[in-house]
């Protein structure tokens, strides 16, 4: 399988290239922005092959199976066009997307297989399903989400926190936009709202906690990442799965087939 990585000089891009090498998969293109200081330099995380940072515009071959994108939101439209031009499946891991950019993903998915994941951790994917189930079973609870990341993270709340909030809202048959979901400020809690608390400090990789509270009891669901390679492994796993799928829009839960797992478990209880 031949894989291209966008945002290749970033923290996650390098981790993905390293993971590909460990799994003996081929990274055929390490893509960076046209103005990147890394453009033209050798990729040191791939010492076994002569791989250099390149611009996506320089790629003329269609011999790429999957593109893994860990770049910035402002580059999304350009990157989607590149994947469509190459006829490659695309795993988009960019966070902080606006509604219009989400619509671009849906549009591109009509012509290529596309998987969007703000977080490629398998544990987070499972957590989303647990949150949805708990929210459905406890519809009157107050829901608060705490997330913590490293000091350089730009978007807040994180894409993962928003996905968890969407799972909670979905469990109640609601759309997140109708749940007054926002970072908590100096005001009383509105019934039915979902609140976020955000922490940015040092080198925290990623921590998420979902609190569901009602009078006399509370339920807490937590996930903590201690190794950034978790995301790289998840992205590579998603790429391998996506390469076998037809054009369409997918999420991590589709790859893990969690709906079928839950259905089977419920049938056996």
C-alpha cells in the first residue's frame, strides 16, 4: 500500500511516517505547505528511503492509495482537491473545522473514500459510543466535558470534546446546535446545556472527561493518552481499512463496526 502524508513535518505527520516505517508500509510522499521551511529537506524519520518533503502541487503520479492529512483547517480545501486529483482515499485528521469545511468533506466523499476523525484513538471512538449510550439511558443528567491538551493547541474546545458532546446530544435524539454547548463562563447553568472546561498546559497529549450528574449521583467517563503514537497507529489502521472501501463518508466507528458490536452485546444481555 502506498500512502502520502500531508502535514508531514508536524508533530503528528512525523509520528505517522515513523509508524508506517515500523509497519513496513510505504510512505511515497511527505507533503508540506509551499512556504514550509522543510520543503526540499530530507525526512529524517524515514532513514531507510530517500524521502524528501515536497509540495502537493509537485505530485503528478496517481500511484497513491491513501492520503493521511494532519495539516491545518485552512489547507483543507486544497488538500481535498489534491486527493481527488490523485484518485486516492483520504483520512482527514485535522481539527477545528468550521461548518463550511465539514460540508467540503461531505462533497469530496461523493467521489473518493473519505474518513474524518478529529481523534484517531480507538479508545476515544469507544468512549463516544459509551457517552451516547449513557446519555440515552440518563436523559435528565447535567453533562460537562473537561479537556486538556498541550500549550500550543490552537482550537478550543478540542475537536474530540465537540465529538463527545455530539455523541451525548445524539444519545438524547438532539442536535448539538440545540444544546447550548459552550465553554462555561460566569453564568448559571441552563437546563439541557452541555458545558466545556478547557485546559492548555505544557506537553499534555490529550485528556478528556465526560461528567454526567444528577441529584445524588454522578457518572464519569475518562480517557487519557500517554503516547502520541496512539494517534499515528489509529490513522494508519484507518488508512488500511479505507483503501478497501468505495467512495463515501466514513468515521472511526465504521472501521471498528461498533454499531454491530453494540447490537450483538445488547442481544446477548
